[in-house]
């Protein structure tokens, strides 16, 4: 099965009322962990790479590892998505490489740090939509600004400074024609999201519900949605780490989001914690070991376990065989016909 468009996965998830995890990767072991979890749970999957990941792994290595994934796991509908594209050019370069979905994050300026104007966001996202849809590629946009910083991208802060305005969300969707909309409801990038278990004062689920009510046919996206489990933190600290106490987004809040239009859930930190804890454990307990395979195998297994658990919790487990893949060529026709209808 070739790489498929994210629009198809999200449309299918919407029909059946589940969410699809989008898991960030930087290397071969992370891709293997995700694909093994997908096979174990029979889940469709979104594999995503940030600009930092593309730079770290090098585009060609990353793309060919993903082609290998589709060859080795032909039964799994798999998307390759660009996470937080910072400019029109970044998104175009991903599409030209072979990504089947891109995020144009026009909520920030191209430096990836400074909040932009609504007008700039509309113009940049619309330009990417026109370029991508002509090639059958899915586009995610963002309205409002997430807190925290990940891979050098993000406005910092807590995530409550720029919560998404529902009126702006409606206007943004109408003016851009995008496929999926990331909204800011108090989540943030990285491990240090909350200093206590989040409640209504920091996680604006009522705002999400209002946006879904206004945009019932738009696929919503939750960024910064790692749950940062205490057991993964404890493993790191037990074997020489020094993580401060922190809380992530509770799975039950994500599940509430899924019931209210969230179709894509971004998870990165949980997997980083799992990998790091497993590596620390091996090196701490057997300091004589030096073969990378001795610690990368347990690291890969630890990440697979977390991904499989999230796939089950988000409801995507068991849905890999529900549908046949639609080619990007067919998706190009779909977008062309949709545009005619819209006019």
C-alpha cells in the first residue's frame, strides 16, 4: 500500500467516530516502533516529521525509511505528514519530496516563534492549500497559538495566551479551504505542560466543543497532547534522570475531544520519555554494554508499547482494514470537484 492522504484517514475516522494518533519521528527505530504498534493493533497511522526531524534525519533518509515502512506493512494505511511547516516554501519542499500531508502553521511567522496576523495566516495557508490540493495532498492549518516550544518551534508561554476564537476559526476555514484545523485550547508543546493535573482553568474543552458545533464537518486537531505518564517519568529519574514533576493532557480529556470532532491527536513527548527511560535503564544496570542494539531494542519496544496503548485509547485500533487506499491522483480529482461545488 503506498503512502496515503491524511484526508482519507480523517474522513474515515469521522464516519466511525474515532481519533487517529499522529506520532513524531526522527529515526528508523521510532518508525519501526510505530509500524509495529499499528500492526499489533490493526490501526491506520499518521507518521509525522517536524522541520527539526527533517534536518536531523535528512529528507531522503526519512522518506525512504517511510517507503520501506509501506513495503513491510502493506496492510496499514500510512500517512507521512509535515508537522508545523513554518512557511509556504517548507510545505512545498515536503510535498515535492513525497509527503502526503502538510501542516502550514501560519499562526506564527516564518521564524516559528512570533505570533502572526490573521491576514498573514489566511494568505499563507490558502497558498499552501492551492498548491497541495492540486497534487492530492492534505493540508492542516492552525488558528490560535499553542504554548511551549518543541524542536525550536513555538511561541513559549503556557498555551492560554492565544486560545482560538470560534468566530475566527469559522472565517479561517471558509477563506482557506483546508482539510484539518489545529486549535489552541490550553495544551502546549513539550513535557512541561502543566504544574498540576489540568482542569477547566487550563484546558478549555468548552471552547473545543463550541468550535466543533460551529464547524461540524471540519476535522479538528489537538496538538501538544502527550499525557506525560508519571511511570515514564519515574523510570527516567530512577536511572539517573532529573525530570521535574509535570502533568500532561489526561487521556480522558482527549477522548472527550474525540467525541467532539477531534480526529488527529499529536503525540511526541510520551514516546521520547519511553525511549529515554529504556536506554537509561540498560546503561545504568549494565554499564559494560556498548552495542547500540543492546539499548535501542528495548527503547523501540518501550515506544511501541506507548503507541499501541494510545492507538487503542483513541479508538483507531481495528480499523486498518476498513477501506482501500485512494491514490493522490484520485484525491486531486476529489479536490477539483469539491472546488467546483464550492463555487
